[in-house]
C-alpha cells in the first residue's frame, strides 16, 4: 500500500512561512529606510509607509500563518485518512464508527451552506451545480454513513472542521482516524522541546497548548477587532513563524511514526 505523502504538505507550509518572514522583514526595512524603495505605480504612496502600515502587514501575517497552518494540518491528516480508508476493513469498529459519525456531521455542515437549490437570477429554477453538489454529498454519505461502505468516501470531509485549529480541535480531528493525542505526540519533537527550552514532552505539551491558544486569541483579535488593534511587532510575527516551523516538523515526524506502525499491521485499535 502506498505510503501517505507527509513531506509534500510540510514542504509547502515551510515555503509559505519563509515568504511570510520575507514580507514581514521587507516591510520592516521599508519602514525604517523609506528612501530605499520606489514604485512606478502612481497610486502607490510608498512615502506614506509608517507604523500603521507595518502594523497592518504584521496583523495580516498572523492571519496568514493561521490559515496556512490549518491547510497543513488538513493535508497531513487527509493523507493519513486516505491510508486508513484504503485499509478500512482492517480497522477497528471504534475507528469506523468515529469516521462515519464525523462524515455525517461534516456532510450536514456542507449541506447547510446551500440555503436554496434555486438560481439567484430569474427565472428561479433549480441550479444544476448546486444539485450536483448535493447529490454527490448525499450519495457518498449514504454509502458510508448508512451502509458502512467507504468506496466513495471523500477523505477531506473526514477532517473538515469549522472552528479554529486550536489544540483540542486538532486532537478531535485526528482522533476520528484513530490518532489520539496528536498535540502531545507533536510535543515530543526535538524542535518543539528546543523552542520551549524544556527536556520532556510533558513539559513541552503544556507549553505548546498554551502558546497555540494564545496565538489563536491574537489571530481572532486581528480578524474581529481590526479597528481596536494596538499592533503587533515584527518580532511577534517571527516568533510565530519559529513556533509553527517547529510544530510542523514535529507533527510530520509524529504522523510518520504513526503511519510506520500502521504499515506494520498496527492499525488504530
């Protein structure tokens, strides 16, 4: 059985983090040395770059880090879910039940996005695209949820979640496919321990949960209270990049270890 690609999503995420670092540092340089930059675009007032501009860029960077991290987690867990579903008959009833339950919940959420099946332009008639989407969702859910048949399963649905990927959410999603305590497993990574300056996974796990919760509190402040933000410095952004670089590396290694056990016949109990 083909092993899941855990390296690809990691490489892409690290590449995004590098771009965010470049952007944050470039803006800092522009702010401190405004005479060094110019633009041929007449509507770009680069002379107006200042503290507010820098603050806005750093705030956007925080949001982009969060969305990129969530993409990374989804892609990593989708790869693992693909492997599990390819070996669905070999997994325990508990894992099967969790997958079917998660699939149903996610299907209901996606169905809820389509408030109407009609087109928005007159004459109001059933929209073929919406009908096709609903049919696909219902047919797949019918086979898996009702008949326990994974042949048409969409594994991205298994790892779908509408909330921020705080530690408890990541643990909840990974548990659907039999990977329990993923954040604690991630905290065993060398990069995480080095980042926090601790020797044990237990200490790292406590600090990691608090740090990630704090990061998401800041992310939500940016998104929901733009007018009241006091500002984030470039050091805040760079520290967040260092954190998530360590998280991504350690999570990839933790999942690689899990999959290695699966390929040895130790599928989720």
